[in-house]
């Protein structure tokens, strides 16, 4: 179990370093290629091979990490902020407000996440930032439902009732006592949603709604290689393996956070 967690953190740490200092991991240009080197299989010179225009695939994966990770960070931030505030409002106020907020959450949960994200993209337009916002909006309902359940649990605790009984103002008690003690499971969900956001952003990039060519975004890399799947398997398999590894690592870290805060 410890080994798996260490490996998960190592994967996330490596990808973060890719995003921060990509030049340390690859000296090739992710945009310009050498036509004479096109469609070369993985080797010591090109770890992930080359694509149809002679660009180093590993360099494109490394440089593309900043787009995928930043997009996932924006998506999780949008879902965490809007969802937590909605859940806090519903769980603390109760009554009609609680019923109204949770009915909206139920409607959002009834719509598949990818379909909801596509609907938002239609309104906002394609692009990396818009895709990240759309994915984040699609995760608001999950954050709101979990945050509301935790707020209701904490709201009934003795120390919260004592804070109100000692003259504490409603906003102050929420900020000092209810919210901090409700965030544990929400943070674990945020870690899980980080991996899910990378997968969703890659999926939307694969469908053509994300970054435009020749931007090295993970979903776009997989999409560009699908026409060569029969002859050049590395164009889709290796970038796809990176996406899978990051998603699995984020899920493992999420489970660890959930156990620690349980």
C-alpha cells in the first residue's frame, strides 16, 4: 500500500516537473518537426517515437502537460469553489434554500458529465480555458452534494451548538467551525476530480473542442495519432498511457487523503 502511494506521488511529481521545466526532460521542439524523421518507432533518440511530420512525441507529451494540468486545476477550482459554497449555503440555511439548491444539484447529476460539459462548451465556445470551465461546472453538483452532507453533519455537533449558544454570529460560526471541519472529504474528492478532469479534458480535446493544432495537448496528441494506429501504435498508446497513469495516481492519492481524514 505504501509503495503504491509513493509511486502515485512520484507520477504526479514527475508530471508537475514536466509542466514547470519541460526543457530539462526534452531538448526537442514540440512544434517544429523534421520531415525526414517522420513516423520513427520509439528508440533511444526518440523515447516515444516521432509523429507524421517528424516531431518528437515525448517532447510534445512533456510540453503538453502544462495545458492538461493547468486545465485540470482550473476545472477542479471551479467545481470546488462553486460546489462547496452551494453545499455550505444549502446545509447551513436549510428550508426552502436547501430544497431549491439540491433540486438543481439533482438535475445536474441526472445529466451525464460529458454531455453537460459539451453543452457549456457550445455556449462558451471551444478552447482550453473554456473546456476547463465546462468540466469544472460539470463537477459542481458532486462537490455541492458532498459539502452539504458534511455541513449538515457538522452543523449538529455539540461544539457548533455551543458556539451559537455563546453568542457567535452565524457567518462567523460557519467560517470558524463548520467549514473547516467539513472540508476533509471535499478535499479528497478534489484530488479524485483532478484525475477525472484530466481525463475529461483529454476526451474533449480528442473530440476537437480543446486546444487547436499544433498545440501539444494530451487529448489532441491521441486524436492526431488515431489515423496511424495500425502502423504507428506509439502515437496513441504512449500519450494515452501517460493520461491513464496520471488519472490512476490521482485516484490513489484521493483514497489516501480520504482514509487519513475519515
